[in-house]
C-alpha cells in the first residue's frame, strides 16, 4: 500500500522504517530540509521538503490515490486541513492524524478524518484500567 506521512519528525522517522519493512511504499513530507536529507539518506528514498498544508507540496510528494495519509503535524488545525486535502483533492482512501486536544477526536472524525488519535486519551484510558 502507498502511505503518506506528513510532519512528525522522529515519529515519521520511526513509522517510515516500520512501514517500509512491512513492504509499503512510503511518501514522506517534512518542512525541515536537514531532516529531509537525513530521512532520504537513512532510507535511500526521496523525501518531499515543504509545508504539507500546501496543495503543490502534496502534489509534488505524489500522494494521489494513496491508501493511507498520516498527518503528524504539531497543530491540530493543520492536521485536519491536510487530511481533508488528501481526501478531497488527492483521493486518499483513508486518513488519520494525531490530535493534541482530546476534544478534537469526535470533531475531526465528523469532518471526514477516518481516525483521529489522541495520545492523552490513550493514556487516560490506560490509567483508568488500574
């Protein structure tokens, strides 16, 4: 499956390794040029350097028709925006993103994000298990 990963630095690095090991084709989009060069050298692949909130950057990354688009940007609003663009403009089959504000999980999913993941909610659920 073709999977796109936008933002997330170290998380994107980790996911890229796992996804490539599993046989997926991975398209990575990062804003920091030095980090793009690091990922490109580490995984011997092309990495798109630019702001994933820009349509032309997503087009350059070749995300059209990807099976999964992962948004790992630091701002919830940016993650919503890029997931919606991936679906509506680039026909991504599924989208998923991280959300910092747990209240955004239901909102984002009602707005078309297939899976919004809140680390705070996951930790709270684990703590509640005792």
